[in-house]
């Protein structure tokens, strides 16, 4: 559920500086960001796009990369592969801003390197926050967002990431299972069932995303999410599960 961050900066010292600013922000603010790639080479970014096909990534790009592919060229390639990408240019060449508009790469921000470190850091942090809010807003608008809160922090997942949700042994709490772990939060299963009709209620205490079911054992009434992770469905649900899976 992390927001992937990709950094492409040809100057090693500046690459490390930008990485440090972002990692410190993640460490002290507990935001769901993850640096997926840091590189001096635009070719590595292109290879990353082909291999991992990220969605709604956040890209920090230098414009002058000392390479036949410059940052604006790379931004165009990113936009082709990741249409909802949030692109931020980090550069000393502010005179190139009109060119980014002309090339229609739709940048989120344009940060100058030649400024005091605190101002530079503040701009990076502000743009990370804006990127997160815009990605979350788009998910909500497209009805693809699953939103829940733990304490004062609100999480927004793509519904595709949800495996299943079940009641906890602790009253009024629910457990959400995703590919990389689980989260426990306060809530009511009945309210989530009404709010997210695409989730299928397999028994009184469990809502399932059938898109993430790997196997169904109708004899033992199990739905499998992995070989070691499964849940039991109620007797009367077998026919409805078959019909729902057929329509996917």
C-alpha cells in the first residue's frame, strides 16, 4: 500500500541528499511512502517502468542527467507507462519550465537546487504531501479507495489491495488482510459491507475481495488467498460464490 518513489539524479551527492530528506520524512512522519528506485541513470528508470509497471508513482527527476535522455524526455516516457504519475523536477535550470509545459509532461512541482537547504527540504516535503493527497483523491473519485483509520492516521488503499476483512477478538475492532500484512482498526463489518458492495460476505464475520481468491474448495468450504491463508464460507454461500466468480 506504499506510494512508490523513484529518484533519478546524475550527481551522486545530490542523489544521496534527496534520498536522505525523503527517508527522514518517512521515518519521522510514518507516511506510507517507499523509495522503490534511486539511480543516476534514466535507462534504469525506463527498465523499472517496463518490469514493475508502477501505478501513480512519485518521480523526482533532474533535468540535466548528462545522458542522451534528459529529464524531460524521461518524464514523457514515464507519462506513457504511468499516466497518473506525479512528476517533480529537481534542477538548476528553471528556465526550462516553459519547455515542460510545451511538452505536456504535467509536472507537480519544479524545485530549484540552488537555494538554502531548509527551503529545499521544505519544498520536497510539501510536494510529497500534495502528491499523496492527489493520489488518494483520485482513488476516492474512481470508487477504488478503501479508507480506514488507525489512531490519528488515515490510510487510503486501492480496493484491489484488499484480501479480506474479519472481526477481531477485541470488541468493535476489525482486521484487514493485504498481501504484505494486516492492520487492525475500529469499525463495523456491516457498515463496510454497505459502503463497499464489491466485497463479498462469505460468513457473518468476514468480507472478501473475490478478485484476490486463489482457490475455492467447495467440499470443505474454504476460500484460499495463499496456501496457508484461507477462510471458511457459510453453507448457503457456495452457489453465490460460484456466480460471483463467474462474473469477474
